[in-house]
């Protein structure tokens, strides 16, 4: 937190220096721009100070309501963008204050709460002393942990003098300070405590007992434990919540995402870089109860999973389209299963069983997705092994694709109804229009026409026409979100893919081709340099071979053979043998080169005579 505050101060200092520079330069337009930037950078640093100085002067309640409604609307927009279904009921504590007051009064009547200086506190000691109640059920070891209570309660834990009977007691109703929202109550103007609002609103809708309550792992104590205590005190029961599901934290670079630490990223910011489906897959590939670290690596894993699934759907759709008239319906759709189909169907049934077990095992979505990934891999192998023989059972492949689509629908990876796989043309967004029904008849006609043109062009070796067909495939159609895959002795595969994905694929293909070209040129250049070096080596007379190596030798004989080392010592016999071999090899190379030169001279002389 200290490092975060230091970063904020540095940003504020930089913004102030830029404003000063603009002021000195007398640039009014730049001054206004830098003023706005300074306000943005200063808001987090100055907000606490401004609140302490002027917060008590805020008395208009509509200010709090308007701010809350604005962010509530932004929340709903984000949930829609993420394909999160709306809640059946949405409650606002400002609309439930009378119910809060009545709830607290009943807890006081049961002798589990007390009023003190205009505030009301829950009496933990009296509650825990009752034989039918137990405080801190979720985190028993936190009972009496003043630090944890203070962190959880925040400002609500602070009290003037000796308001609370015990440090373990927590606020049900807090006397409002100047500038805070307040409502009338039997104890004076005040506002609900943090925990009581949840208990009151949930009880108003769901009654005295709730099956499942969810929340972050860090809310176990004091929030959820205090919710349990005050609700069980109100209903005088011991099972207000039957099951708690505590989710793991979302972290960035290993630190918990937190507004106070300024290390958070908004949903809208994420959706500028990734699709709603990719973000959902990221969460589904991790256990809901474990910590998830948001980073580029985790998102790339999600993108890879989506790409694998989508390519499978596109392949199956292509096979269903190109099976020929009537092969996907009626009698023709059903052919005898060979051992390959029996094995593939068994793998489908095994996947269904594994998915069911995973869902029942603490909603293990990671195992669900991995089981489906394995089924996709097995299906792709079946396709590759049988497509050329024409024995593919398209009905079986359709069954597999329909099942995977069904599970993806359950997991919210597909918005609305979808015939098969991800809706085409949606770009992975929460809601998209499936374009296949509309455009594929036209694309199929275009692909057939292109196939016929290519076949004819090959026959007459019309390279320009073939190049134009390639340009249609590689440059024109990808801009429209269409991928064509040419197959030998098969119809061209048509796939509707997100345009940005195709553009990226095209750039990667060009980069790979350029890399291959550069590597080829590099090898060619190295081969030429090697050949040139060998040619140059041949031209060296053997008596000149070692004379340039003065760092190794100091004396040579009349043939240029070294006899003394650089230090004046005789060359060892073992080394002499090696040098003799090198000398003889060079002598042969040089003689061969001389002969080749003589041959060239003879050839030139012969040609001149002919002239």
C-alpha cells in the first residue's frame, strides 16, 4: 500500500510539473488540458483530505442515491456484456431501512443487542452463552481477534468512549456523523451496520433459512460469521445458512485486486482486449474456490481453448454441409457403424460420465473443460483417420458437437440458443447473430466457382489466374471474416471466423514466410561464402600455407614448412605429422586449381581459334 501511495504521489508531482511548464509557456489550450489531468491524478490523493475538511457539509441525500444508481447501472451493463444472467431480485438497503429497524428491535427484545449513545451493538457474549447458539461458526479461531474485527468493520468498529460492552461486539445501527447519510430510528438519526443490511434483505426475500450463500473467502470473518449470529438471533434458530460457497481471490501480479491498492482493472478495459467468452473460459479453467491470477498467460490459455473448440465446430459444420444431398437427414444419415464409430461413441459416453462426475464434485469446471478438450482431440483424430476414405459418420460427429454445445451453454460460453457451436459473426461477444444461415449458401457457390476456375487454370498453366484465386483466399475473404482451406481431392472448407483472428493469422503467416525467406537467403549467403572461402583456399601455394601464422611458428624450411614454434622450440613429432597432412592436402588442392586454370586457358584458346 505504501508503494501504491508513492506511485500516486509521483504521478501527481509529474502532472503538477507539466501544468507549471504549460503556464510558463503561456499556452492556454495546453494549460486547460494539464489542469484536467492534474485533477484526475490528484483525486485519489486529495479525496480523504477533502472529505475530512468538507464532508460534513454534504447534507443532500440525493447525492448518495444518484452516485449509487450510476454505478449500479454500470454494473448491469458489465453483467450484460459478460453474458451473466440478471438476478431474480435486486435489493437496495436504502429501500429496506424500516425493515432494518424492525429487525434490530427484535434482536434487542431477545436480549442479544443493546443501545449505546445512539448506536446499537450486537451482544456477542450473551449470544454465545446461549446453549442453542454459537458465535464464529465459520472461523472459530477468529473469536476475539480484535485486528480481524477492526479490519472487517472499518469505521463501524470505531466508537467514542466506552460505547461497546466488549471489543467483540459489532454495530447493528450506527449513529451518523455529519455529512453521512442518515435515517430516523428509535435510537436517533443513524444508518444500518454493514452486516445487518445483508441479513435483513436476504431474510425479507428468502425467509428464516437459506440453502446456499456465496461470497469471497475474505468475508468469512467477521462479515459472514456476524450475519449468521444476528440472523439466528432474530429467528432464534441455528441454521440460517445451510451451505456457504467461498470463492477464491482474483489477483494481479500476485496481489489481491483491490480498489484501495489501485491495482484493479475494469471489465470494460478487459473487454477491449479479450472477448467475454475468453474471460469466462479463464475463470472456468480454474477452480472457483482457488485464487486466480489475472495476466496475459492465463488469458492466452483461454484463447487457445476457445480456438481449439471453435476449429472443431467449424470442421463439423463443414462436413455436415459437404456430405452431399440427403446425407445428413433421413435414411442416408444412418450408416453401419464400424469399430471406429463404436470406439468414438464409447469415448463420447466416457466424456459425458466424466463431465457429470466433475459437476457433482464441487462444480469442478476445470475438469469439465479438460474432459471436453480430450473429446475434441479424439474426434479430430477420428476425422483425420476416416475423411479420405469417405467413411466418416457425420451423424456421430453431429452428436458430439451438439453435446459439447449443450455443456458450453450450461457454462454460459454461448449466449442464447445456438444450433451448433459458437455463433458465427459474434466475435466471442455475449450476444451475436449467427450469420451462417444467411451467408453460407453464397459462400458455397463462390467456393465452388473458385474450385472450378483453379482446376481449369491448372490445366492450361494460367499462373496469373491461380495467383488471383490465392489472393481471394489470403487477402480478400479474411477481411470479411471468411477462411477458405483448400484440400486435395475434397471440396474447399469454408469457415466463418472472427475477422480480427483472421487478420492476426494472416500477419503471422506473412511473418513466418518472411522468416523462412530470410533464413533461406542466409543459408544461401553462407553457402556462397563457404564456397568462396574454399576457392580462395585452393589458390594458396602450400609453401605459403603456414607462413602467415607467426603467432604459432618462428622458423620455416625452404618449402615453407614450420620447424620451430613461436617460442623457438622444436615442433613436437605428433604435431609435425598433422602439419604434414595439412601441407600435402593443400599441395593437392593447389595443383588441382592450377590444372583447372590451365583448362580454362585451353578452352579460351580453342574458342579464339574457331573464330
